[in-house]
C-alpha cells in the first residue's frame, strides 16, 4: 500500500475538492476490489472495464481520468 503524506496550505474550497477526489477514488477502488473478490479469473482488463462502467453509472466518477 502506498501512502502519500503532505502538508498543504490552501483555501477551504481547495480542501473540499481534495476530499471529494479522495472519496471518489476510494469508491472506485472499493468497487473494483469487490468485483475482483466476487468473481474468479479477473484480470487487469476486466478491472479497467468495471471502472469505465462505474464512470457511466455514477456522475461523480466521471471527474476521474
């Protein structure tokens, strides 16, 4: 697991944008892990596909690249 730590000085709008991006990334990661755990023989391409379908399904996930 990679952990990045930093100190940031910003405005409250910037902090809220960072928090929203973190929550969105965690949601996508958790959905991919659940998809991987529920099925056998899942590869990397399948995980890319699930992130694409999540992007189409949830509007807040469209902000991620």
